C-alpha cells in the first residue's frame, strides 16, 4: 500500500504511522511519504504520482 500524508494535514500523522505498522505486521508492502504543507489527497497527487506508479510497478 502506498500512503501519503501532508505534515500539517487534518489527518494526524500518528494514525498514518499506526496504519503503516499494522501493514508491516501483516507483511503487506507499504511505502509512506510525508509532504510539507496541509494539502489533502488529490491536492498532492502531482507530487506523488511517480512514486505511486513505481510502487504499483514493483508490487502489483
């Protein structure tokens, strides 16, 4: 799973880190990227698009 979150987003980063840990515990591949600012979801898609495509190419 590819996770992306802004450092100042309304979704707390500790929740992202907990999800990441739960995925690792289940041996599910995960990449997590934190971006500056307070954007959400599609607002930072351009910044993470290459990472997402690389993740898909690697794991799917």
